[in-house]
C-alpha cells in the first residue's frame, strides 16, 4: 500500500453486521459483477450453486468492472437468503464475493503520496458509527487498513510545487472541514462559510491565480477571523430553493418509484409535513416549513447538530470535494442540493411525526444516501433542473 493511509478512525472498527442489518446492501440497487469474479463463477463445481449462478447472472460485458449483474427478486439480490445472509459467501466462501460486495461500503482513493480510506453512509452500520460520534469527524493515520483493496480514484498532486489549483486539494478540504467544525457558530453560519470559501476559490481558480489561492487558504485557516463574505444568490432564500427541490423530487417520483422502501417512507413524511401530499401549494408549504423549522429542526440542531456536521465532513472527505464536479461551482451546487434536501426532509419528518429524534435522523440519512449517492441519474436530473 502506497504511503500512509488516512481516514476517520471508525473505518478500522467497521464490520458488516449481516442479518442484523435493517436495510441490507443486497437490496434496492444494481449489483455489478467484475470480470475476474465472473470467471470464478464460471468455474464453480458445486452443482446447486453452479445452477443458480447460471440462472441469476446477466452477462453485460460492459467493462472489466461491470462484466455482469445479479438479478433482483422483489428488489433483493437473488443470492440473499431469507435469514439475511449471502448464499455465495455461505456456500463458496469470501473469495467468491465480487469487488463491489467485498469493498462496500469502503472506498480507497490514492491522493498524491498517500491513500485515503473512507466509508459510505448508505450502509446503516457505517451511518451509525460516523454520524452518532459526538467527538466529531476526525482524520487519522490508520494502522490497520485492509491489505486488499481497489482504488476508486487516483489523483496526482504536486503539493510541494503547486502547478494548478487542484494541487491544493488536501489544504482546501482541511479548510472546508475546519469551517464545518467551528462550534463557535451555528451550523447554518458554518455552512455559509463553506459556501463563501468555495465561491471565492472558484473565482481564483478561473483566474488561475495560485498565489491568491494560497493566500485565501491561509486566511481561512484562522476560522475566527474570516475575510468578508461575498454577496451571492447561492446563499439567499434557501427555503425557496429547498421547496423547489421538493417539487423536483415529486416530478422524479412520478416517473419511477424510489428504489428504497425505507426512503419512500421518509419521502412521504416530507410531503405530509410540508402539506404537499395532494397539491403543489408553495405558499402553504413555505408557511409549514418556516414554522416547523423553528419547532423541530432548529431545536434538534442545538443538541444534535454534530450529526449534520459529521455528515458533511464525511461528504467532503469521501467525495474529494471540490473535485466532485466539473468545476468548483458545480461541486458547490451539489453540496447545496444535498444540504437543502436533507434540511427540507428533516423539517417535514419532524412536523409529520411531531418529533425529531437522533436515531430517526441517522436512519433517514442512510436511506437518503442509498438512493441519491448510488443513482447518478437523480443528481443529474436535479442539477439539470437547477440550471433552468
């Protein structure tokens, strides 16, 4: 493994809880099989498993990573037992699991001279470990990283002699996470600071002004003395944007059912809590949102704000923000979409159930992540609608 391995300390303790998982990763999405694993399956001698593999695999030959896929039965992997265990693992052993099934929810990225080990919150156990950590999201040098891994992204950085703004990735991300973790401010103000930094960074990146970028990073590293904020429509009227996104969700849902029944329930709570079940009355929804935000979300954030702080810190680390968009501005739009959607959902869920509890919020974020983090078409359509 190249250099040191960086990641949140919780990833070293992560273990799949199997049948105890309330929302198995074997249901609700596409399960791809890589070419190397497919070759193993073709050589299986166990008669019963060979017959099932021949029946339940669909060969795609799209790429080495997606040579085949497993059929879904009632939206669940065809090899998931009634008890919630993997029949491939049980009958053939761990070595017969595909790359996807072996690695999920882990991700490995080679960043410059080191490796980064992150974890996806679409896994219920991972969501609990990361989000409910009151001590906060902390990156450490990991001592017990797995020996077997597949690199998802490889980013070459010239940190000693930067030639482009991307070479400042590690420093940029440290600033973003530091802004989110500044507990001297409310979460909304912290997120506004993140927006402001990315807006300024985008302007300088377009100018290719590396000296100014370096100065900007240095200025923002002292979170108690931030430079004056920019005026920009991104940071205004977030509730109007959130409601627009909710209507976009309704349009997406009208085209196709959500792939997760867990998320479907929270989506219904969102509509009920905002009064949008039967109509698109934005005036009524806006009134409900303002009232319920103060009654549920704001009150929740006073005591449990670390949950969203941890979520967005993990988001920034896992997605290599701001490299997750074609431009820094697109990266900013993406994180704003997630923030506005999550807050809108929590307001609706709180109003619908007349309470907002930490376990409910964690469960929602996991279900939300499972739908929107692993189905690129949803984000593509939301981004497209936002640009209109």
